[in-house]
C-alpha cells in the first residue's frame, strides 16, 4: 500500500528552539485532501492564541508563535492509521541585544545638531520600540526610527532643549537605557584656530619679524599692544589686515622690540612674545661637514678637491704643504657660482699630501692619497675591438676602443710617432669610448696605429684600398633642373656605397648648409635642396664623391603669377546682412594669392570665407555690416586686383510679431518676437511704461529673436505688452487665469494577479480633461498587445494582459504633475498533472515509457524511484515535449522494478513498475 506521508526521510524530526522564538513542525502528505491531527505527549492539540495548524497543498504544519519551556516534548502528526514523530528541545534565550556593553549610552549634543541613539539586536527579525521619559515615540518631522540589518536607531534631526532626557529601546522583555544631554551653543570666539597661532617668535637683529593671527569674521578690527601700551604705525612698525588675517610687522628688529605683545579683538586677547637674538658671524664656507676632505687617486688619473663658499664673490687660495699653488699644465683652479675646485689632471706620486683652501681668515683642510695603478686592465672588452680597418680613398676611417674608467686619458701613435689633432685627423673621447677619426683617408694613412693608456697599449691596422666607382646611376641622373621663383628645387644623385660622403659645389665654390640650402643623405641617395628659389641660385652645380664628379645645371623659369582679366564690376553696393562674393581668375592654377581689406590681410574665417578652385580665387563676406565697407584687394607677388564695397543700413523691422497670451497666475509668461536681422536694439513696454530687466523680468536675445520672460505672474501683469525698435513696433495683449487644480478622487490600489491572467489598475482624477500618462516599472506605457488604457469622464484604467513574473513591480500614473503609485504582485500558477502515472507490468529487456502530462510546461519537475531523485544516464532517458514528460527505459532490467514518482512544486503522482523475467511462466 502507498504511504499517507511522502518524503518521510527528508523530514526534520528533531527541532531545537529558543525561548520566545517561533517554532514550526512540518511534513508532507501524498494527497492534498488528506487531513491530519497533531498530538503532544499523547493529547490532541487544538488551535489557541499561541499555537495553530496550517495546511497548504500537501504541506501540513504545527506553528508555536512564542515558545515556552512547557512546549518541550514529544509530538505526533496522525493521518489515518499512520503517525510521524517529532521532538522539540527548548533552550534558554540569548540576549535580544548584541554587544550591550559596547553601546554608547550617554550622549552630549548641542542645540540644532543631529543626534543618533544606536544599538544592535542579535536577530535581524527582532522588532524594537523606543520610549522617551516613559512615553512611546512615533515618527514625526524631527524624530524617526531606522532599522538596517541588526542595527536599530532613533534619529533626532535638529535638537531642541526639550529633547534632553531618558530614552529606552525595548525588544520583547529586554530594555536598553540611553541618556541625552542638550547644551546651548557656545558664543563664537572672535579669533579663529587660536591653538595653531605661533605665539613665540625668534628674530635676529635688523631682520623682519611678523606676529600673525586669524579672526573669525573679516570685518573684525583689532588693536595691538606692547607691554600694555597701544601700538600705532610708524616708520619701522605697521599693522596689516587682509581678509581674516591680522598682522603686526616690525621691518628691522632692534633690542628694544623684545617683549610681550597682545592682539585685542573686542573683549578677547591673544598673547605673543618676541625674542631678539644676536647675529651669528657667517662662515665663509657652506656645508663644511659634507665636504669630501680625503681623496684617493690612482697614478695618471684626474683628482679634484671641491668645496662651496657662502658668497659667490668670495675668492679663495689653495696651498699644498704650506706653499701657495699656481696654475700649471697639470694643476689648475676652477670657480663656478659658489663652487671652488682644485684640479690635478694626471696624478703623480709627488701630488700626495696636505692641501688647504683659504677664504679670508678661514681654512678648509684636504688630503690626497696616491695609490699605485691596480693590475686591472686600462682597456675594456679588448677582445671585441675591431683591430683591422679597411677604408677606401677619400672615405672616413675610425679606430675605436673602450677604457675601463671614464677618467682614463689615452694617446694615439702611428708608426711609433705621437699623433696630434689636425684638419684631417682628430681624437674623440665620450664616456668610456676613445676614437681616432681620419675624415678623408689617403694612401699615406695606411699602417700600424697604437692606442696607449698608462703602461698598456692596443694595436690597430688601417688598409687603404682604391675607391669604388663614386656614382651608380650617372646616366639616369636629371642634370638639368628648372624651377620658378620662390619654388623648391632639388638636385639628386646616387652613390655606389651608402657610407660614401659627397661634397657639393656651385660655380666652383664649396657649399655649406644654411637656412635656404641644405644637403640630405638617405641610404645611397644624395640630395642638394634649395627651399625657395631666388635669381642668384641659378647656375652650375657639381657633386664630388672621392675623385669623381657629377655636373648639374639649375635654371630659373618665368613664373610670374598674374590675373587673367580684371573684373568688369569692381564696386559693390549691398544691403546689410547680404553675402558679398568677390571673384578673380589667375593665369596659373599653382599661383597663391592673399586677400586684403584697406591694406590689412584677411584670413579664412566664419566671417570671411576664402576659396580656391582651379584658376578661380574667391572671397565671400558673410552677412555684410557697415564695418565691412572699404577697398578689398587680391594680390600675388606680381599682380593685384581691387574691389570697392559699400554696405547700406537695412531698415529695422519685426518679421514675427508678438502673439496674445493667457497665462496661469503664479506661472511664467514668455513673449517672443523676431527682427529682420540679428543686430538691433529694442525696448520692452508694459502699458506704455518701459520694463527694466531684474527681479521677475528677464530680457534675452537669441539671434534675431527678442524674448521677454516674466515669472510668478500676478493680476497686475495683465495688459498690453510692446517691443519697440528704431523703425517699428509690435504689441500683444496678456490675460491671466486661475491655476489648474488637478487631484486624484480615487487612487490606485495594489493588485495581485495569477500568472497568465490580466491585471487591471483603476483611478479617477478631476477635472475630467486632465492628460494622464501610465508608467510600468518607471517606463512609460505604450498602447499595444501588452497594455490597454481606457478612460471615460474622470475614470482611467490600465490593463496589463497575460502577466508573468517579469511584470511584477510598480505601476504609476501621472496626471499633469500629480502622481499615484501601486504594486503588482504576480502569483505563480500551480503546475498539476492532467495525465498521471499508471501501474505498469513489463517484460525484461523491453523498451518502457512512464508518461505524464502537466497543466503547463515547467522546469521544476523531478522523477524519483523509491524516493531517490533520478538523473538521465545509461539506460534511463528523460524526455520533455512541452507539457508532456517521459521517463524512458531503453532496455528494462529486473533491478528497475519499484515505485516511481513524478513531482512538481504543487503536485505529485506515483505508480509501480513490475518487471517480469523473459523465462518466467506465462
């Protein structure tokens, strides 16, 4: 037989609860019509104030609202012949309040301040009541209670004297006491931030000293006293007042200025003290402590002794072992700003010893220690140096190496002879790099070279080869180049080696780069560029690469830019606000022009539009005004065309007049008219009297429009309004009417609707012609299949068709600024079985289907065997076809027999599957 109860193994049969908490015993029956009885310790229970039973669908519950000790014990739920056992354990209640000890119970606050009394409850569901002096508090404009999570607060927005007293927070049988003290506002101090004032000032004789403080109000006047006597301004002492800052300034402090000072503001005083100190004699040297007095140097390295003087004009003398030093080849002194240095260029053993720097009567002592050169090589990365260099005749050749110390100096030798820098050869030193550069290699430069650093040497060899052919494309070079005056001209050729350097000559003279002429070298390309061609740039040019030369000829072409024909009409007379178009035509498209008005150059702008189209050059003067009159000219370097422009004033008149208006009392009046041009002054009048802008009247200009706005309209604002210009006038009458009073006579009600049913919201407004807009979850409703709005007289309704869970939320209606809100709750439609499971007997290894049909498609469906939830796997498949669900066994086995159930959230069906062996007797 089927059990009366289902899911028995999932039932919570032991319940632990706390005193005064709510407790629920819960189970589920197989049939929604089954009735149950509840027993405690063998006695039938009936509903009372503290205990009641609940029955929803297949769920059966016993609810105890506020548990007492006597509620502990054994309980039974009886359905027919079956019983289910429960047990309730009752524990002592925890404190309702959390962290009682750490609650701030005494509060002090000032009149008109905000005050908050706050505590925390153990359970977020706990409700509390607040009392003051024994009376229950209710929310008002100034006092309200707040409940967030476990926090409970009473907030007083702006304290009054009467708010002082005892406050109690009550939760169940527990109470928490608070005390609130309200104090009067203290009188504000005349001084601001007294604590942060520097009250003791130290000053040196003849220095400036300042006593400074801030007042609370920048209108406050103060008096200054010294040793009780009022101070007045004179040559050496004066007072300053800037905003809220007050100062007493002594320009040149004397001994007599030491003592007590007071700054007095009303009845308040601030005390100061000045201490006067003697001037300390200033040292000739600065930062003596940080000077490096002991210097270690290696033989043949550079050594520097360095210090800093107080005054950049100070002269110093340097001594070694008591003897004055003078500059020599190896030793010299340097003076930059306040820095003073003694430099020994190549240290020798005799340079070790005591040194002094003398400035006036002061001396600074130094010591140089000379160390033997360490065994560390003077050269760095000797292995990677390119010791054999191949160069072509007239090419550049470079020998390069690196020293270990950036201060190391080297000497270069060729065939045993020391080399010195000349026009064609130079030695270079950058950081640790050392180079010997031969600018233009000759045959005699071939041979052995030595780089010497101290006692170390590095050997190099230069091979000088015959040069490659200098140029690679002599035949295809453009030797004759033509260019117009002020145009760019380029002479171009290509060398056979990208490293090859070339020289350019004009009429036999070597050329150097300047503002107007420069040389360019990219890969194998060599160019001579003349930026703006002049007459004297024409002539013979030569490019020389090694022993080879290429000749060029640069010719000047006739490039005079002239105007084709002068315009027949060169005087233009136009009315104000018209556009004026001046056009010319050139003899060449490439020619550039400039436009001028009365000799002043014009640039392209929103007022003057300059355009170029083929040979045509155009200037358009937009919305001509009187100030645009004058002589316009279009000029090239070789030619000029002139135009004369006269602009006549346009008679000012209204093209859009004022219109009569009716405005609500208290509303805003807006009158608009429009002139025939943007510029032009107007005067606004009311009943013949000029209106001055200000208070409620605002006058605006928007292009040619003239606008008058009057706010907070009264009866006195009725009458005739005029807008008057120089040659014209427009008028209109303004009347007022009582403001429209809109109100809801019937407000919206909250609606709860079942899924797939319609939800209808209704309201009524007055007057009946009010414009009404509906909103659903803050989005304005548009009529269609989902929404249908209707109205008749003052009654309005909105129907939301076939609601679903997404439609739940807020519905609101707006009636010309007045609004009303309600909520829409969507209740889930129960999913029940239209076709239930039936008992089935099948033969082993056959395909078996257990099939149900739901009242509607649902995802919340479970298949179970012997109360264990089934998942599709292996032999079992679950098929969903809309409202139809199938549990399929591909090849049923004897072990598949049992009780199968299908459940939704609202309904359940079950049946027995019997599996017979293939070999069993029929």
